[in-house]
């Protein structure tokens, strides 16, 4: 099946810093989503981005489908950005596969 | 976005008993629902996919008789953990997709503790 790799696995930053999270996938995909899982376990949709670039406030994402990777950018980090960021893909076969996530710690 | 509600948020049960977790799509018809399991500090592992009115498709290694999934309507899917054991303790998350939505929306998750 399709493999989804995220890097880095852990990231510790000072408040105000910028960060880039990466998601590589092993096969072409129909859909790609970025999620933030908060400390209570709730998964929050950040972006649906099978290709191209999108921005939402301090967050933006870019997916280069032909090269099978996606990037999530977080600018001017805040402590509330802490948590785990997941990339999830599906090939249109009704299976949404998650990467192992990037655990982000923003220090005050 | 759409709303997916999962209930209960947490449950503690005795070993050997069964536990039912509900997943509802509140404002759209969920033609496909997914059930995931997440151990501490790990990723979400897909357990099964269900389409309304059909039997669920289980991932390799997931016991069908232990994790019963029912998707009887376009707004409700249930996961029943039968004869639960301490090793079944985990965070279970459902997801739904359908209607106008290409993306999947996730429930709040259920933290199951078997004692």
C-alpha cells in the first residue's frame, strides 16, 4: 500500500519562529489533507490540498503532486500551535492513510 | 466544514464486557465512514472502512469478530468492541465522508480504558 512519511518527527521551536513540515508519499494520490491534533485528541482539518498552494492566516501548504510531497508552513509560531501535525492521503480507493506525524512544541 | 460527532468521549469498562461507540454525521450524509485506532504517541491506524448498507472492509490484522462495525444509515456508524481486554485500551476515532464533501471529517475520538 501507499507509504506516507513525515519529517521531522519532532520539532521544538521558540515562540515567533517559522517552521516547515514535510510529507512524502510513495504513489500518486487523489486527495491530501493536513491535520492538527490538539492535546485532547481532536483532529482539526487544516488544508485539503491534492496540488498547488493554499494559505490560511499564518499557515500555508504546498503540494507538488508530480514529485509526491507536500509542505506545511507555520509562520510566527504561537504556543497554541503545539501538537501533532498529520498528513493523510488517499488514492480514491476509500482508504485514508496517515503519516506518523510531526510533534511540534512551541516554547514561550 | 461538516460536523462528525462521536460518543462517548471516554469509557471505562471491565475486562470481558462489550463497548459500543457511535459516530454520527450531523449535517451531511456519510456514504463512507472510517474507524481508526491510535495508541499513545503513535499515528492513526485504519481499522476498517464502511459504506452505508454494506459490510465493512477490515484492514489486515484487524479481527472482524472482535471489532464489529455497523453502518446502517447515512448518518450513523457504530463500532462495538466485544469481550474487551486491557490490550484493547486505546483512542478510537471515526471519520466520515460524503455528500458535497471530498474531504473527510473526524469525530472527537473515544478513549477506551479496559480494566
